[in-house]
């Protein structure tokens, strides 16, 4: 059984990390938190260094500043990787986490080993975007 204790970066991002090997970062969807990845952490940890974290405004991480866009969420991931001294990682994002993963890949491609986007959105209407906000 894998036992994990949440830790924090200097900026306050709450994360879980376990395992050895190539780093894999798991980003949850809107309204969820790092705990959603329990089964995936158990399955991946024997083969990879697995990191799951709470996005800004979710779980135990701080709220984002008003007007924070996807780049602010990508910057949160960069701060986490820097804190863990990981120059690169495979990033897996679910739903809104997929949007963050794509933004991270576009702005910080040198930090990417791979990208997986699961059940993410692409072109939301203004009404759909307002509902998420």
C-alpha cells in the first residue's frame, strides 16, 4: 500500500509525490483535486515518479489572483517542477487539467517529456466559460 502525505511548494501548491523513475505529473479537472488520481498513482508509482497536485483554487492550494488565465496555471506547474528539481516531465491532464497541460506544453515545451490530454474541452461557448468561472 502506498502512503502519501501532501506537501507544499514555497508558493503554497499542495502536492503528492511518490515512486521512482521518469516523472509523470497528473492534473485534475475543475472542481476536483489531486485525490481523484488515487488509482492511477497506485498503478504508476512502481514504474514512474508520480506527482499529483491541486490546481489553484482547488483542494489545499491557494486561490488564484483575480483574472488568472491558463498561463497562470501553467506557471503554477512550472513552480512545482522547479521546487521538485525536475527539469522535464510527462504531463497528464484531465478536463480543465488538459487545458493547463496544453498551455504548459505551448509555453514551456523544453520541460515536456510527453503530453496526455484526457476528456478535455476545446471550444467552449461564452455561456459555458461563464459557468466554469
